[in-house]
């Protein structure tokens, strides 16, 4: 993990909103970690494409969640991932 995190900045999910407002994260090599705290049943777009929505949290501030939308191959590969997975 130390090797993978070298030269990267850890931003907690609960800090993401304030960091987006204060910093240009496109210029920083950053990572975050989250736990799937809720999964919505897969949905379909108007053109018939299926997608998933996960609510992620860092377990530090349970009132701060991030919604992650999964489309295309990412949805196909990961839609069965269990709630509670990091």
C-alpha cells in the first residue's frame, strides 16, 4: 500500500466537498477510499442502458455520503458487489 500511495494525496470522502471548493483536484494525484453503505437497485436510462448507484462513505462522518454512478462495462463488472465492501 505504501508503494501504491507514494506521491499521492489521500482525501477522505467526508472532506471531498470542501476540497473540491478549495483546491483544483485535477492538478493533484489523489485517492480516496469508501465503503458501499447503500446500493440502489439497477436502473435503466431512457435509451435502455442499465446503470447502478452506490452511496459511499468513509465511516468518519456518516452524514457525508458520495453517490457513485456506474455505467457501461464498469456497471456490468461491478453491479453485484456487496454492500459493505471497501
